C-alpha cells in the first residue's frame, strides 16, 4: 500500500454547488460562476390576482330572481334548469341582445321551473299515496 495522500476527486454535480468563484455547472464542460449569478436576483414582484369584472345588471337581476326561487325548488331542478338559465342569460347579455329578450327568458324559465317543481312534487305525493294504499315499501315489489 502506498502511503501517499489520497488525491481529491471532483464530482461534477457536487462541484456545481461549491462556493468557489470558478465552478462547473455539472451539465456542460464550461466553467462559470453559478452563485454569482444567483447572488443578485431580480426583486420579487408579489402576485396580485386580477378581479373579474362585475356581471352586468341584467345578469344580477336574473340571479336575484332565481335565488328567490331556489329556496322553494328541489335540488335537481335547481342545479339543472336554473344553472343553465343563468348561463344563457349571461350569454345573451354578452351578445348584446335587447333587455326585453332577457326578461322574457327569465320569466319563461321561472314559469317552467315552477311547472316542473309542481310536477315533481305531485309525483312524490302520488308515490307516497300508492305506497300507503298498497303497503309496499318500493315500486319494484
């Protein structure tokens, strides 16, 4: 065995993280100062989210009307028909259609939503009456 001191071997990736002025980046054969470039980073600019513009007043009026109806509607009708109607009203306003068309659409949606709610409630009531009259716990028996 030799008693001579061991030579230091340099590993390219470990050398990239040394604080020497001249170090290898570990990816190429070039020697450049990695940490001097990082010593003076650009100032951090805080991220400020941009607020979306407020909806037009016609959309807000329609939304308030539908909000009043939602308290009395079944969840299925509320999710399907009222959500679709709000999207349609918003699209109508963005297209620049006349206000009377928007109001007619809101009124017709309110009529059909109430009609479908009455239909669903009558079907629920009829189902309960049939179950009570026949003594069955479900319709499949």
